[in-house]
C-alpha cells in the first residue's frame, strides 16, 4: 500500500515512461576526474622516448579472410594506421568466389574486410578512406547499396574506378585505410605493441573523467556513441542496429530470451522513450568489435560485454542506477572533449592496464559521494496525484495502473 508524503527536504523531478523505470530523467552530478599519479612535469602526456622510425610496421594476418594472392600482406599496421590491401569476394576456406554475382561478391568483400579490420584491432567505424575498383562501372549503384550498410556516419572518404581487369576476373575489389585509435601521448608516438604501450602508460599524466550524456531516455545509446565515435547523438542509429540484429536472428533472440516476441522487441527498442540494458550493450559490443565495460556506482561492479570474443580494444561507461555516462581519458582538467581518448587497447592479460585502476578509483569516489540512485528503495511522489511510492517496483506498478509518468524523488 502506498502512502502520501507530507514533508520533504530535497526533490528531483522525473518523467517515467509507463512500465519503464529506466527512462526516468535524473539530475546530473558534476564531472569528476581521477588523476594519474606520476611525474610532476608541467607537460601532459610526457613520454621518455619517442619513436621517429617511420619504418615501424606490423603485418596483419587472419585465417578468417582470404590469404594474400602474392607477395603482400592482408594489411599493414604502422603508426596507429591500418592499410588494408585490396580485398576480393573470395570465401576464405575455399579461395573461390562466393558467386559471379556482383552483389554477392560485394557482400563477401565487406565481410572479409571486416575480419581483417578486426584482426588489426579496429572496425568499419574507424575506416577513413576506401578505394573501390569495379570491372564494370554500371555496377556502381548495386555496390553502393550494399557498401552503405557497413559504414556508420560519417562515411569514409572514397574513390571509385572502373579498371581494365581485376585479379581472378573479380567483379569488384576494395581497399581501405583505418585508424587504430590507440592512446598516443604525442603525435609521433607509436606503441601499438604491448610492451611499448605499458611503458608509455606508466609515464603519462592525465585524468579519467565522467562525460555527462543528456537525460533523454537514450543515454545508454548516446553514451556508447560517444565512446565509440565521439558522437552523443547516435541513439536513433544504434537502435536501428539493434533492431536489425535481433530481427535477423529469431532463434537466438527468442521470446524466452527477450521477454517479448522478436517482433514486439524490435518495435519496442525503436521507441525513443524506451531504455536499453544488458542485451543492447552485448549487441553493440559485437557491432563495434570492442569490449564495453559498464561500471555500476552503487556496487562498483564492472560488467564486461564482448569479453568472450577477446576483442583487442575496450571502452568504458558508468551507471548510476538510472543513467549511463561515458568515461574518457582527458589530457588535463578542463581540456575540450575533442582531446578525449575513449578507446583503450586490451593487453594479453585481458586488462587495459593503468586505465582500468583509474576508472575503478573514479567509480569508488562516486560511490563515496553517493552519486547514484538506489532504485530498490528510493522514495517518489507522483506528480499528478501526489501519491507516494517506494522503489522501482511500486513506481512501475503505479505508472501501469494510472498512466501517470511524472514523479519527484524525495530525500
């Protein structure tokens, strides 16, 4: 039984979509940071040694893409950039074309390219330039429709050519250039190898900061958008990605798993008032090919999505019981967000080194400040009928019964 609340000291306003407590709008806390303990030099990100050897390079090889047809590598990594050789629509296991059809060859080219990018520690979203070579330029429209599905906005720069002939009489070949986005402490610094990476981490100064995401019922999606693409307005696009993933696999995404039918879920997740959670984070980790670490302030627990895929990079989010924000590495207090580093290399022991402990320190600091909402026990008053409710369960039940979705929290 709920009861009226007659006296309050502090109020926070919420809007609660029916049966969806996760969409409550929550008062934000100030941006918080945890600093590197280390050198007291005035320069941020000071490193002891800088590589000036532009010849440093690393070959990329994966059995999940077709082997090179000659004396070249599937891709080369150099100075935080990946150069992917021309990719054909060959099936990796057989070395044969998937078909003579240009559409099917294009799909296979993009899949093969994705595997090479993944082996390089990057994804489609990090591609900055592509070159398409066609046996017949009349195929351009067909190719373009398939190509567009693989590259999120902003799409990479591109050149397209009709050529006299392609290897093995292919209909299409595509090459690309991508960035690995490893953390760099200076423009010439190269440390995508693990040993150099840890040396540089140990010598850097900076802050792990909490980047606030707007409370608009899509905080999870926009927080992921920021750490993956430095874009806080990705919710609509990422909801589409999730709906498409679920719709394409009704066996794994069954009613028993989703809590609703596959079709109902796809309509539900496209509703901008609905909130995401573990299922959505798991899908997005696979979509981007990166682990997503979600830190819970109240418990300091870290849930790691995509861990079983052993991805080469990780991003971090922070959750206060109602809202997701992004975690980033900033070169200094007050530095603009464009200097944030949000993607971190995973080492052989499956950690991100010092960055991981710094993130946990920030989470513990937020816990000490009680910068979270205990959704099981917080006290709310309905903004319509003024009835008092306690915890998430009663709030959802009241919203379902009355249709009232505006609440205030009382402390």
